[in-house]
């Protein structure tokens, strides 16, 4: 049977691709330079609004206004780096000397590490969440599992409960760590509960099945597996997200007593992590982008190239930040013999909403596809089911992140973008795809990339950043800013299309 012709973008002349690369890199560097100049010129004003920290790179001041980077950096220095190192050492020793107890030892370590940071009350909250989710899962009704899980996640936003939990800790940072842990464990509870409902046995991976055990013993066995999944230390606080199906297939198999990766691979990954961390720190030393995005006055007076540098700088820092935040846990997961989701792809070669969701947070994307998109019909049951499935997936992501007004705008923009891209993609990527159609696809992708950057700015900085960016670029500057910007975005799209072409 003859194979179908491969669809997708065709190759362009090398000189043309080289030109796109040069223009893309040059636009990045020049816009970053202009933003650096603006940051230096207004450094005193920015320091009065939100004090800049004393830097450690060439006497530059450090912008510490990105909450997530500062938050996880502080916790890493306090204890997380040491606890992750302890996990790696303990896992290696257990896999060699006590392979049959490997998972139990890691589970115990994860619970103890959580107790150390969250306290007994915080761990009790998580255990209550796990127990309630498992109890509802016994009914084998996915709708009830979803309902209970959403109710449990909504407790994060109950103000009276927030006040009680804040009183447990001496610092606000410890409380936020509990909130992050509850939110991420909520995803894992949903994953476990739905896999449990879809399985033929009440305990899909229990030796002998439920027929061989009493109900209390079976429940405890299931709770142990759920605890092993949720308290797995490398990904406990922040991810990346691994579905229970993937975790159980790899982590719950018999331990063979060998490390998942070689020492050379560990060293290479450690070096890459250090390089990514240095890049992130360089960005916030040279460009005070997070302080600028919080001040509408500076957003209004940014020169055009510096405005472009702000947009690119924010999304690039977000990308590098998650290379670090996901990179270290992924390395430890791989050392345990589990294949983690791929690390984020560079946002500068993202030319579509669809590609952003598929290749940035791969773990969350797989989670949404398996537990929301496909069960609701996805693309196999008509256009209407696809539209509804996509909308509910984005609705859940918005709810999980807090459901604020700017997140609703972000989710709506992403949902609309993906539906439009899917419709146009059906027309433009059907084989054979001539060179002229590739250029047409890149032209359309330039507009899509512009809206993608806008949606990311709303997500990262709030609706005021997106509103000012839209006004300055597409309303006031449609001729002198928008048109040149779309030209450079066209180059970005061609680089991204070429990247995908080479990866085929």
C-alpha cells in the first residue's frame, strides 16, 4: 500500500533561510540593546517604584520583580537544592541495595521532605485531599471525580481558609508553597482518579487485584500508590506534570538497580542547567523588564524598539526560567528511570498557538489531552465537540491558575487562536505544499505570532500590559510599528517552519 505524501512546509533556498536567521537574531539583539539603554536611563525611577537589588554581574542592578523566579530561587537556596540532592543519593542507594523497597523509600522521603517545608498541618491537608479523591474514585464515576476535584481545588480561594492556613506559618512564602503544592497535587489526584475509573480493576497495578484483598487493605494499597505518585519529591512542588499512567508504567515496575542515565549525561545536564541559570540572571541584570511592565507610565514612553525588546524579553525570560525550573526535576526523574516530558521549546521559533501548547509545557499539554480533550470528543466527533472540548480545556487551565479576569482574557484569546489556526491549517498544509504556500503560511503565522506574544504578555503581566501593547502597536503605531514588527515576525515564523521541517 503506497504511503501518503508527507504534509508540511517544504525547504526553502539556503540563502533565504540564512537571511531569516540573521534578521531574527539581529532584531532580538537590537531590541534587547534598546531595552537595556532604557533600563539604564530610568534606573533611578524604577528603583524608587520597586527597589532593585544589588547585582553580581559587572556592577549592574538586578531586577527581582518576577515573583516566581525570586520565590523558587529563595527556596532553592534555603532547602530545595539540598532535598533534591538527598533524593538523588537516596534513590541511587535504594536502587542498588534495596531495589524491592525503592518506591517505598522514595515515598517516605517525599513525605518527610514535605513535612519539613510544609509542616504536619500542610501535609495533613494534602493527605486529606488524596483520601477524599480516592474515596470518590471508588464509585468509578468520572463526573463525580471531576466534581470533587474541582471543589477541592476551589478551597484554595476561600478567604477564611486562607487566613487559617497563613496562621500556620511564620512567612508568606511558606503559605504560597502550600498553595502551589495543593494545586499541583490536584492535577495528580485527577489523573489517578480517572485512570482508576477507566481501569477494569479497582487497583490497576496491585498484584492480584481487589479480589484477593479485603476492602480496607485494597484502599490502603491504592492510597499508598496515590501517595507515591503525589509525593514524588522531584516534581512535588512545581512539576513538570507526569500523568499517573506514565508514572505507573515506569516507576512502579520492578527496580533493576541501575541509574537511568550515565554520569556523563548527568554532568552535561548539570552544565546546561548552569548555563540556563546564567542566561536568566543576565537578562534580569541587563533589562529591568519586570519592573517596567508593572509601571504603565514607562510602558507608554518606551521607544518602539525597546517596546519590542520588552515583549521579546518577557517571553524569552519565561522560557529560560522554565528550562531551569523543569530542568533539574527532569534530570532527577530521568535518573530514577522515568522519562519526563520534554523541556520547553524556545519561544522565538513558536509561530502558532497550537505549537506553543504542544511544545512549551509538554506535561500539562498531555494531561489536558488525556483527561479533558479526548474524553469530551476531541477532533473525532465533529467540529462542535472539538470546539467545546478545546473551550473546556482552556477553561480548566484558567480556573487552575486562579480564574482572574486577565486569565479569562488570555484563555479566550488562546482558544480563539487555536480554532482559527486549525481552520486555516487545514487549507494551507494539505499536501503537496509548494514553496509559495509556505511563504503564505509564514505570512499568516506572523499575525498569529503577534497575537501569541500578546496573549503571553497578558498572562505574564496582566491585562494592562496587553492593553497598552495593543494600543501602541496596532492602533497608534499600525504604520510605523506594526508593519515592521510583522516583517520580523515573518522571519521568526520562517525559522520556526524550517526547524519543524528539519525535525521531520
